């Protein structure tokens, strides 16, 4: 009897996960028009839509932020020729490589956002996918510096990095980096989808089946190895290989 109960419990849990996946697809469909952007986060209870440079409000200093950017712009030349790049492109490059900036990462693909939500750390928390409605797209010919933008808006970068392209990446720029988007009226708390910690592995498998995995997201050897490690540790798609 206990074995049967356990089996029934497992079946019901699997049905619930499938139901939750279908609900996510419905969420993506409801936000399917081109002006919707998506962001996935691993720790929904503790996450605010604030860019990295403003996450410590006591530490944030506008002057220091500008100096940080200028130092990056000067020193990155040993790695990348930025002489023909705009300040927007250079700031996007800095954001892409982990520098604290006033940019926040988004994707035009909800599946990409879901990947980051369920695969990032911490792993034992509720993940969340935000949907953001882009109302203002920045014209970089008019606003030539990201430090001149006075309202939250969307910046669509050029193809400055392969990962930005593969992730369908776009950015929001935050003139006041310490203020979350939900407090400015730029998005609504109702436009999000939560994934409980227990459902995250199931979502990862479903995304893998749709070719959303690190090898596609990261488009480099590190991403390939991360994808293969994930398959190996979970016993996923490890069929016979013939050379």
C-alpha cells in the first residue's frame, strides 16, 4: 500500500509540473508581441529590478559610476578596439562582462529568460520570469551617451558580442540606478511567472528539449562543456555514440 501511494504521489507531482509548464507557455503567449521583454532571476523573493551598480544604495555614487566607466573605456583597449564604438556600445560590453553599470539585462525570448531563471544560483529558491513592456526605445543618434538618458528606457545593442546575439539580449537603462522599475511605473508586479524550486529541474529538461541549453546560450567551449556536464550528471540524452 505505501508503494502504491508513493507511486500515485509521484504521478500527481509529474502532472502538476506538466501543468505548470503549460501555464508558462501560456504566459509567454500572452506576452508574445514584439514589445515585450523578459528577464529570468533565480531568487524571486529577494530580487529587485535594479541594475548592478545601484544594488547597494548606500554605496552608489553617480560620480564614481562615471569614473568607473571611463576607467573601463580606457583600459579595455588592450583587449578590444573600441575607437569606433559608441559609449552605448562600450557600456553594453562592460555590462556583458560583469562590470557594475546602469544597464539591466533582458531578452526578447521568454525561453532564454526561463533558462537563466531555473539554471542560475541559488538553486533551492523560487525562480521568476519578468515580462517588461518596452514603451521607449532609445535612439542613440539623438541620445549619444547613456548618462544623458533621463527616463528608464530600452537600449537595443548592436552585435558587439556573440552571447548577446545568441541570448537575444537587450537592456534597460536606469538613470536612477537605485530605484526598482516596479516603483517607477515602468512595469507591473502582475507581469511575472514564478517557478517553485521543486519544478526547476523539470523546466530545465523541457528547455533542453527545445535546444535552450548553455551550449546555445553561451556559444563557446565553456558553454558546450557546461551543457555536457549537465547531461552527464542528470543522465539526459546520453545515447550510444558511433565514431
